[in-house]
C-alpha cells in the first residue's frame, strides 16, 4: 500500500513540475472543431 502512495506522490510531483514549466502555453480544451481551428498551409517550395 505504501508503494502506491509513493507512486502517486512521485506522479503528482512530476505532473506539477511539467505544468509549472509550461506556464500558460498548455491547452487543456481538447480537440477543436469548426471555426476556432486555424491551420496555416505551408508555403510552396521554391523551384530549383
């Protein structure tokens, strides 16, 4: 049982570290559909 508790504490610490490092760049809203999705096509390659 103590191994489960230690594993949870380690997982929580790693998760908090990643979230704190990412700051406000984390998007937790899930998949996007419709007008809120913006895909920018790649520019065409220059001929050689």
